[in-house]
């Protein structure tokens, strides 16, 4: 009877160990997925940041006095496109 109880206890421990290993593997997969997701988001944010920096530099260039005639030309084009002329 004692050996049977020991065997049942060992079987129970083995099952618990297998479940813990499964859980560990699932957590590992989830962490990898989060890491990939974060890397993709960081890449998107970097691209957005670069676009905004480029846009800011472009706006800064247009605001310079020597480039104001270009601003009028761009404005005229906008007016033609949107029916302002």
C-alpha cells in the first residue's frame, strides 16, 4: 500500500512538473511575441519621428525670408487645386 501511494505521489509530481514546464514555455513564447511587437512599434515610431523632423525642417526652410516667394507659389498651387483662383 505504501509503495502504491509513493507511485501515485510521484505521478502527481511528474504531472505538476510537466504543467510548470508547459506554463514556462507559454510565458517564454508570450515574452518573445511582446519583444517582437515592441520592436515593430519602435521602428514605426522612429519612422514617424523622422517624418516629423523632416517636416519640421521643411517648414523651417519655407519660413525663411529668402524662401517666401516659394511659399506664395505653393499657396497659389494650393488655391488652384482647391478652387481658390
